[in-house]
């Protein structure tokens, strides 16, 4: 028989990490009023195939090819961030960093990256992400640990949801909702 852990004040249900639930949770925090709260929405295009990939493999362990989760593989990325899910949609920045398959039981990536904004009022600003991304879960929550420019001293949450995935090529389009507190 499964028992449920008691709900701790301020916690969200780990089964529901949708952008709206995360935003409601964040608004309940008292210190939000002393900082700016910015919401962003964009799409991340991770392309491993073709003549101009935006993510490339740079390392893998000896056991990676035998692992169902590709455990030990490391990719570096410079993925465009766009307004819409279409590849030709307006680019607002890039996701630059790396991700590694860090789970033997699930396709779970350790992601270390910056969202580097190149357009509009956030041009030249960045948000730094470090977190675990279980790519086959409906919603994934990645912590924002800092930023630069407009986003100095940033803290927040980036919620990811796969929009499209090609199992043959590994190419993916991921929808991001970002809620970030900054000064």
C-alpha cells in the first residue's frame, strides 16, 4: 500500500509542474514583492541531424552504446530560442551550454546552460540554468540560478515541455515557460 507524504507549506505537487501551478506557487512567496517578476515563453530547437547541427556529441563513456538511456554521453549545444515552434520563427536568443545523460534508469539529462537573449529589451542579458531534465516526463522543472544584464541576481524556474521529438534523428523542439525574479 502506498502512503502519501504530508504536504509541506509552499511545496507544489511534484506530479503537477505546469507553468500555471508553478506561477501560483511563486506568487505565494512573500519576498516576490521586493523584486521584479518576469515571465518568458519561447521554443528551444535542439538539432543533432543534418549539415548544420546545433548540438554535437563531444564525449561518451565506453558503456554508452550499450545503455538504453545513453548513460555517459555529453553534448554541447548552441540551440536557437524562437518565438514559435516553427524552425523559421523569429530567433530571440540561444541556449548555449552542455547536457549529459546522467541516469542509468531513465533518460535524465544534467543540463548546464545559459539562455542568451539577442533581441528586444532582453538583448545582451542571460539566464543561467543548472538542473535535471527527464526528457520523457510531461513537464520538467529546471532551476534558474542566476543571470546577467536585465536579469542580474536572477532566481526562478524554467518549465520545459517537449513540443516535438524525432526518435530517429534525436532532434527536438521544447517549449519553455520561464518565471524569473530579478532586480
